[in-house]
């Protein structure tokens, strides 16, 4: 993986975190995925190790869970 991936579910906590991430990291180096819209990407997020959103997966595969917005189970449900 060459880019970070920021996963969120579209909630206010997630949108705020997205804005902060994009102000800290060059937007061309971050893929933003709204799991509330792109539900087909949930298995990918789970495989990466997401337990909650918002979360940032770094290029080397570390998962950084940010300011709990929702568990991944809530996103699936």
C-alpha cells in the first residue's frame, strides 16, 4: 500500500476527523473511504484490522483508531 486509507462512516465525529486528517496529511496521499456509502469495502476494512471508525490505516499497515465514532459492527448493522 502506498497511500494511507482513512475509513469513516459519515457521522459528525468522522467528518470532523476527516477534515483534520486532510489538513495534516497531503490529500493526494490519503484515500478517504466512507463505509456508510461504500459498504462493499467493509470486509477490506475488517481485514486491515479496523475495530471502529474513524480510523487511518498507514502505508505500512498500522491501524490508528481515532476518536471513537462507531464500532465496525455498528457500521455493518
